[in-house]
C-alpha cells in the first residue's frame, strides 16, 4: 500500500488484468473504491480493511470498470460518482461530475479531469493530498489507452492535462499492462535509459508476482513514449503501431 500523511491507496486485483483501487483518507477513515468491476473480490478486500465504503468512483462506462459497482455500493450503502455527460451508460449516479468539480472523501478533495480518447465521457480523478491520480484507461504505465471512441487529438489533449500534474503523483491506472507496454516502448525508443531501467524493474516485479502499479508520473514522463509524443499526429502513429504490435 502506498501512503502519505493524508491518503493511502492500494490496488485490488480483479478479472484477468484489471485493478480496482481502494483509497483511504487517514484522518477520519473514509474509503473510496475506484472502478469496482467485480464485486466479490472488492467486497472481500473492503471487509478485510474494516468493512467501510463511502464512495464509488467511476472513470468510464466499460463493463470491466463498472460491472460490480452497483452491487458494491448497495452492499456498503455507498454513493456512486461518475461523469455527468456519460451518465446514460453508467450505473445510477448519486454524484454526477463535470470537469473542474471536486469530490469529497473525508477531509480530502479530488478534482475531476475530462480525459477523452479511450472513450468519450472518460474522466480521471486527481487527489492533491496524495498526490494520487486515478486515470482509468487513459494513461497506463509506459502506454495509453486504445482509441475506441475518441480521437488522437482528444487523447493528446487528455495526456497533456495529466502530464501537467506533479512529478511525485502516484499513477493508478486500470490494467496490469506494463510489461507488454514496455516491450512496445523499447521497440520505438531503444536508447532511452530511463525506459530500459523501468522495463527491468517491471520484469522483476512481475517475476515476484507483485503489481507494477502505482507508478510515479515523473518516471512516466521520461519513459512513456505516449507522454513524449510531440503532437497528436505523432501519438496517432504510435497508437496505430501499438495496436498491431505483437
């Protein structure tokens, strides 16, 4: 579990390669869970942590991020928060959010950031008290999300917003894709020493059976080719190459 004075965060492995995320506000013990797609392991993890849940945070509408949300929320009588502009594709929202809104977890506040590209209506949450970023399928360690609904221009703009956050931000994304992303990143940027070091770290983590996440944004800024893309056209080329990479 990664921690600081105000917040702690821990991944909950679910499905084949997803993570839900458990966020605890340390002063009062309030707890949120992000993208609980599989109810049983999330409920079990929350029970082990004390049996409390105040808030469910959703990043986007795909089933592998929301399928267990309603069951989890009802089990703990928690509220569900998600994007107002995508509410028709989400479970019923108690808190409908737009870019720039804040969502409270005890004494802490998360800022909502529109991050279209993977889907339209995708949002991310930044808690400065960590600092911690929950970015769903927009930004991955050493990668970015597939452009399923959005455009390269939208993804480039979303990554630009996230890249502007502090270097020590913990990046909590939705999938354990880092090892595969590292292989692709090395194929396009083989001389990047920071990338090679991150790839070696990731290989060691996976051999040990430990998550590669969260990562730090400063590390991603030097090693992730999608964050170093000069413009949306360059990002589009990279994303197209990644889509067919084996």
